[in-house]
């Protein structure tokens, strides 16, 4: 593997980690409503699963395509749960930034899937 591929892998691994970490910080600030508690649990699970599956994809070459598809699906699911979370108008900027990053990750993993299927 070339240095460039290694740095790309690390960058995406780090980027998914930062997304999960930022997601957790965001959730800590949310209003404690019944729906937010449930939606936030789902969001936290999905946001962390993106990076975990990406790490697994890098370790298990046989299942790489499947794991990358799971990364894309978890990013898409993160978008869904983020959109449902009620910020009480106070955290909309943070919510929008996380939503943008989840959509970017979805696009990146989608491009990797398309490239691997060619």
C-alpha cells in the first residue's frame, strides 16, 4: 500500500472518529425529552458504527465492499436520526454541521462502493 493510500485511510478513519466524538458532545447538550432520549440513542449508535465498520473494512479485505456499504448505510441513518432530534432552537447550527458531515460521509462511502464495483 502506498503512503498516499495509508494517509487517505487514516484521514477517513480519523474523520469518522471525529464525527462520532462531535456527535456525542452534541447529544450531551440536547433538551432531555422522551423523544430526544430515544432518537439520540439511535443517532449515537449509528454515528459510532460508521467508523467502527470502516476500521473492520480495512482489516477484512474479503468483506470490504459489504462493510463500506454498511458505513454508507450508517451515515444515512445518522442523517435520519439527526433530522428527528429536537434542538429546541438552540443547537440548530451544530445540528446542521453534523447533518452536513453525515451527508459528506455518505457521499464518500457511496463513491468507494461505486469504485469497488467497477
